[in-house]
């Protein structure tokens, strides 16, 4: 039986096989989307990222019913930052202003560290907590493919299409989309399930610029409702 489903997307409609499709949740972790996390401590408004929780939750609920593979990513580092690059590396320099590795107090009063694994800061926000059977990719650069098992896991499951959600659009989402495209995965980025804080108040935001680049050269963009409607039919079979 043909399992292909079609959705409205930009720049044109696209079809995919749910059995070979994964939903990817990029870095929906406390450091980026919660009060007390790295972004908020740096004076950034995390409301656009926090607002993604509900639409992503709806996509995940429908995707799980339809049997799609779910993958989460977390950007995190060793507590000694040994995997963050040398002191003069761009990754270390750019994150130094965000106090990477700094010891902080989590909202619950426990000791935590900014962008350090196994802490409150890098935990997935509670409302989107991974479930049994989901994959969680720990990454130490923007792309989920850099020095991780992501590609191996996807190929073992014969995945050829990735539906992207999460934050932020022009950094970790776009970095991962580009690397996925280079590996011949078909990428669908959900416009209402991704957000970008850089230039959010500009006449044309980085979010919109990244979506345009993806539509032209790296994949497709769509609204979550289109995916939910298509997968609801699959899940109801």
C-alpha cells in the first residue's frame, strides 16, 4: 500500500512516506526557551521560543500516533568545556559572551551550569520531555550532524525525510538543515514551529531570511497544520 502523504508547502507541495520520516526537535532546552536559562540571563526575550511549545506538542502528538520516529537534539558540553573548542576557537569565543560553563542556580534552587550536559540548563523543557522510543542527540556544535551518531541512527531506520521544529531558525535549525541536505535528506521546516531571536524586530527578520534560503535551495517550508492534517489520516487508519 502506498503510504505517501502530500502537504502544501513552499516553494511547491511535497509528498513523504511517514514510515521513512522523522520529526526533529532542535534544542528546545531550558537554556534557550526557559526563564533562568542562558538566553534569558543574557537579556534576551525568550517568549518566541517558549511560544513554540504548544505547536510542537501538537505535531509530536500527531506524529507519534502515526508512527513517525521522533528525534530531539540538545546543545551541551562537558563540564570542563573540553568539547567546546580551544580558547581561541570561534565556538568558544562566541559563547564566552553567553557565559558558557558558568555555574548558576536553576529555578528550583539546584546547582547548574550554562550549556553543560546533565544539568537543568540543557534539559529539554518539561512540556516537551522525550518519551520512550525517542532518540536524543547530544551535540556540541550548531549542527546535529557534527561528530554525532545522528546520521547513523537515521540511516539505520531508512529515514529519508526530516520535519524540523525548534530553535533557533537561523542558527541550529538552519545549520542542521544544511548538513542534512548535503547528506541527501529531504528537509521540511515548519514555519510556525521554529523561531529566531536574532533581528526579530528588524523589518525583515533572520527567521524569514532563513526560511527563504531553505525554500530556494535547501528544502521546503510548511505550516504545522498541513502536517497534522496529513498525518491524522495516517494515524486514523
